[in-house]
C-alpha cells in the first residue's frame, strides 16, 4: 500500500498546482467545455495559475471554506496530485475532485487519496460528496465506485461542441 498523506499547501507551495494545471497530459480530461473562467484553455483543459494569482486563490479557499490538499507520497517525498471539496451553492451540495499528475496515474494513488478526502470531509461535518464526469471515463467511474460512490443521475454536457453522456455520483459519509 502506498504511504501517502494529504498536505495542505502554503502559498509558496502553489508552484506544484501551477505545474499540474499547465500540463496537457494531466489536464486533458478537462478540455473542450464551454466555460468562462480565468485562464482556461479550451483545447487542452489547462488552467493558467500564475504566481500573481496564488494569494487570491489561497484567500478564497480560506474565506469560502474550500478544502484543498496535495497528495504527497511520503516515501518519495513528492507531490503526486491534489484533492479538493467545496460547497456548491447553486446545487446545494458538496462537490469534490481529484487530479493525479499524469506520470503517477495507474500507480495506486487515486483510491487512497479519495478515501482520505472522504474521511476529512466527514470529520468536517460533510454528509455527502458529489462529483460528475463523462460515463466513458471508465477508470474514473471504477475508482469512485470502489470507495462507495454511486451513480445518482445521468447527465449530458457539451464537449468540443458535441453531446457527451455523463454521470453524477454521490457518497454518503
């Protein structure tokens, strides 16, 4: 079993988030959506996260009660990805997310990290976590189901201008 932990980054650690978000291999799942937030690259899914935005992001996470942590491999003494959850006001639920840096995918980090995230959310009084993604991301669906998430709704989105089928998954904590 991997020896990993969740690490709450300080502002000076945000170089890692900038690195992952600028890597098309790590962010490709995020490409093709019609969203309009700062720095999003439609073609690659990458998100600009320059140093002059770090403090604003850090403060927003604190002020809005957003949980954000790096996944750290303690044996390698390296970050391998990140997890997060936050309250989604428009849908009245807590949404979560996980990104594993592309070079560390398939090595057993995601399941442990998602379990750790669920434990933290539960300790913080969150009753349920949700995520949504394309149904054809089979590894992602298997991952979420392996830690107790269940499909609660089928959805359709536009990706690169075409309809894609997706799912909303939920785990009761």
